[in-house]
């Protein structure tokens, strides 16, 4: 397809979209019919639904729609910020586990999750370890890092003690 045709198709799509949105911008205007000469002092016609209330309702509807859009954008931004905080916390704990020499070579992973409404995050630590002492050392390290970075966060222990870990069976 040639570029000229693509640009015309894009312009047509844009024009169709704008044409569909134009009725939202239209406000009814109160109009009076013109009369031919004659009596001169004719009373203006009265209507049961004046145009001012209809226009006011449309303005209120547009303001409510705008408010809903703003609230949606704010909630999306809050969700994105919380996800970034949780990912930062997860990477901090994972880095601490990787940098600890006594835990080198153990398949331990940290998974963080958080809520949109609460500031506290939960870090689940999973993986097998060879002894309960190693499990306690891992949890102490994770809790120390959490208290240093985000005091409201809590650690969840999902570590499994596997005494056969590290022993090779011939």
C-alpha cells in the first residue's frame, strides 16, 4: 500500500472519530421563531423544559465524565507507583540473599506483593535449605533488610528444610 493512501486512511479514521465526538460538544440553544409584522408586541413562547436546564445537565454530565477520567488516571498512577515500590523491595531482598556468602549456591527466591490500598508489602521467601539454622539465618537477613528499607513490610516464610539437600546419592 502506498504512503499517500495510508495517510488518507489515517485522516479519514481521525475525521470519523472527531465526527462521533462532536455531538458531545453541542449545546442546545433556545431559539424563537420569527414572525411576520402584525401585532408587534407578542409574548415570547414558553416551554415546559427550558433550554438552560438541559444545557446545565449536559455541563454537569461533562464535568462528571471529566472527574471520572481524572480519578481513573490517579488510580492508575497510584497502582504503577505501588508496583514500582514492590519491585524495588523484591530486588533489594534478592540482592541481599545473593550477596550473603553463607547462602551462596542455595536456590532461595524472594517474591514481593503489595496492595493498592495499603502501604505494607509481603515478601514471600521460598526455596529448599539443608538445615533449620540456615532457614533462620535467611529469615533474619530478609527481616533485617525489610526493616531497613520498608518498616511496614512483612516476611512470609515458605522455606522448606530438606536434610538430603547437598548430599549426592551414588
